[in-house]
C-alpha cells in the first residue's frame, strides 16, 4: 500500500540531489539488507524537522524512529547532512523564485555580539532600593 505523501517529502528532483550526495556503500558489503530506503529516512528527517515532533512520535507510515535517529546521527557526524543542505539549497531557492545562490547578506546589529562593557562598577546600572 502506497503511503500518503507529506508536504515535507522530497520531490523527485530533490531526491536525485540527495542520492548523488549520499556515500556509496562499499562493494561486497555484508550484513542485513536495508528494510527502509534512504529516501524514506530523509522524508522522515524532514518531517521531524518541520513539525518538531519527538523522534518517537514520527508517524507509523515512516521508518521507525530508531532507524531515523541512528541515520541522522551517522549523517551528522560524517558530514553528509551539510553536503545535502548544500545540494538542496539551490533547488529550494529556485522553487521560491530566487537565484540559486544568494547575492547579498544582511547583518543585523542586534544579532551581532559585541565585546562586553569595559570599565568599573560605575558602568553598570545599580538596583533601586
């Protein structure tokens, strides 16, 4: 039975980009065959990231939470998550009607940390009695 697609699922173009970035398993690999495709795991990761549910509360038609969590940890630690992010950014920007690469950046002075105040105790506001 075909599962219902979520709005967070990868498109076919995005799925192809992700597949191109994923590390290739060495030939002659042994062990238990995969029950869940990498794309299904990525769909679950995007569902969890967008909806903010806990890992254990992923819908039952997605791969089990422990499979998704273990894959997330492995891909985070080996740099795959960052590579996928870099590969998908141009596609998402084009879908939004923007250039594939940003052309400008904005720095908000409220968000930039500055060196703390220097000076003696007189530089701080005293509590009212």
